[in-house]
C-alpha cells in the first residue's frame, strides 16, 4: 500500500492552489478539486471489480470483449460524457475458451496446468496420446523429426531448467531507477533487420502444416515463466490463418516432468481437451471513444487511452484493466468537478493492442495519417512494417491532435512521464505535472518507452506519451498470466494514477502552450551501411 502523509497532501493542495492562481491552469483551483474528488470519493476499485470480477478477460473480438465494451460505454454515458461510440476496424476471427483440461495418465495419473493457445482449434473430444519432445523453432528443424511424430502429442519447446528469480518479484522505482531513464539515445535504423524478419514470416503456419502432414494429433509448448504460470498467447487470428491442430501451453514444471519421463524410458501418455469456440459473426473489432467536449471547437483535442483487450489466462487486471479503469476514473473525476476544458478531452479504450497495436493504429489511419503498409501483414510483422512504411501522408485531423497520454504498465502509481526524446516538450510536461509533486508524480525523463499504444503516434510525429510507473509485480508475475486478477491491483496506486491523469489532461486541454512537435518523419538512412546482417538474430 502506498501511504502519503497528511503533510504531503497539504503540500499537494497548496501547490495545486499556487499553480492554479498563477494562471498555468485556466480553471481556478482545478488541481485541488481533482485531488479532493479523486482521493476522497474514488470509484476506481469498484469500477475495476465490475469489469474484472464481473466480466473478466477481454480477448479481442471475443464475446467477453463485446460485453465489456457495452459496459464501458454505459459507464462513460453515466458520467455525462458525449460522443460515446465504437469505431470498428478489420481484425479477423472471434475466439473463446469454454473449458479445457490436461492430464498425464501414464506412468501415473496427475492433473496438469495447461491452457489452449489463442486461436487454435478445439480437440474432437479428448485426445489421448504419448508425448514426444521434438524441439522445433524454425523450418530447418523439420528434417530431424520427419517420420517420427505420427499419433503423438508433440512438445516443441526445449524443457530447459528451472529459473529461480534473482531479484524481488515486487518492485517500486527508486530515484536511481527513474534517473536511469533520463537518457537520450541516438536513433538507429537497420533495414537488414527488417529484411530478416520478413524472411521468418509465417513460421506458425509452416509448423502447423508440418505437424499435420506428419500425423501429430496435437502440440504443446512450455510456459516461458516458472511458478505454474500460464499465458496462452497466439496470433493466428486472421481469417484463413487458423491452424489445423490443437495447441496448448503447459506449465513449465509440468512440461519438464513430461520431458524427463520421455527421456528416461517409456513416453508418458497425456489426455488433452480443448473445448474452444470460434465466433465468425463479424470480422471487425472496435475501439471505444468518449469525449468531454471543449468550449473552443477550433482548439483541437487532447487524449488519454489504455488498451482494453487482454489475454484469456485470467481477468486482464494489470494488463490492462488497471490502465482502462484509470482512464475511466479520470473521465469521471473531470465531469464530477464540472471541468469545462478549452480543448476537447477524448478518452479511448483500445482493442487489438495485444495483437500489434491494431486499435490505436486503426484510429491513426482513420483520423490522422496514412502509410503504405501491405494489408496482408498480421501481428508482429504488421507491427514492425507499419513503423517502416514511407511516405507518411497527413490527414486533416493531424493538427487537431495536441497530446496523448497512455497508461499500460500495470497497477503501480504514476511517477512522471517519458518525454520520448523530445527535449523541447520537457518544460511544458513538467509544468503540467507540477501540482502533483507531493504525490511523487512530477518526474519527466527524456527517454523513450515502447510496446504500447502511444508508439505509433510518436512514429508519425505526434505527441504520444507513456507515464513512468512503478512496476510492482507486473513484469515478474502478472503480465499476460493466469495470476493477472483483481488481487494484484493496488487501490491507493490507482487512486493516485487517476488523479494525475485527470490533472495532466485538464492542464493540457486548457494550456495556452502546445507541445512542440517534430517535423513529419521521413525515411531514415541506414545508420551503419557497412555492417553485415547476422542471420541468427
């Protein structure tokens, strides 16, 4: 639990009043009112329980995601937001798990922890077969296993050894941790890396075809974390991409037991059941958008967002239910205090982030810019290709987007903002954060951070920012895993985060200053034109 002293809160209120009085924020006393509403009458944990306990995971285009989006739009409307709507984009197939099981039956019966891999097909009832450990990670490995896999459940991952953690599973950032992010790194462009990635495209499809041709009945991989954690990520969500064989992820400890038994004698026999269902009622996923309308229709808009989708191993609490409910709570706080911003404040709950930032990319392509990307690319291939596609053509809405703030690193409190190597933006970001110094949230670091929905905005020269955030147990335990439940949320942290987000949004919406933006990016030159690509990377 995060604790703030009464002196710190009094200092925060005094600081807020000073900033408001100085004219940095148009509405007098707004930071103090934001803190009062957000700290004393917070609804963030009640909202989180409604979403996470009541609805659960939100795999993109799943029935659960559809329910969650309807619920979220209802909440936004109940707060008094306007322009509440969904914006669809092309995705692929819906998919959900009804039930599943995994059990070793020979040489002794034991229930195992396992999960169907997303967008793999169901088993026809229960599959019972011996396992074979056949590590396969690229097409060059196929030859070694040809003629050996018929009638088998194929374990395609090397079992390895146990991975005991070397540091605490629960972390709060020290001053040094934050200072280490305050480093400008020279950009690097390597076209050879993109070419090598292109050559590796489609391995999942090739593996499925090989296993099917060899007569395997199912395949399984090892969980990439110890501690009986499961994840189940899969990326064959496109129409026409569905594999033919059921796929599972097995807990690392159970997987190694199978591998040891297979190595020491008679292969163990396993029963697998995957009762999953595809939903092809639509191929379009969607984002949820809602506004607090600005008083100046010509002033543009600022925006906050978080990805609403999750994986299916648990309830998607820290990834990214936490960011989603903070975005919603920030909207509630601003309406509760009667905020009337000059610029419109827009709130976005993205879909398809886990499959390659698809929702935020769709918003950018609809409203802000276009880039010449091969539409057949999916998942990680599309993720990389989009940032490397030139020229960038701006749309009329490009100049209206003034700032975007994203939350997607778990349940920890906000400590500041990554300035994304835009040194000219640092003084303004510091000004907007300054009323929240007593809440330990006023650091601005020059460094970049990636992997979430502000990335594509930065890639086209727009002002998209991710907060600096205490990681807690996000990276060690909860990210994508079956431990990602409500119990890993920290209520005090989320109250603080919602206050900071609401405050920064209102400051950005009312400020006479705009964040300086770089020119529209052009294709860079090869940073090292004399290097040779490493085919093993």
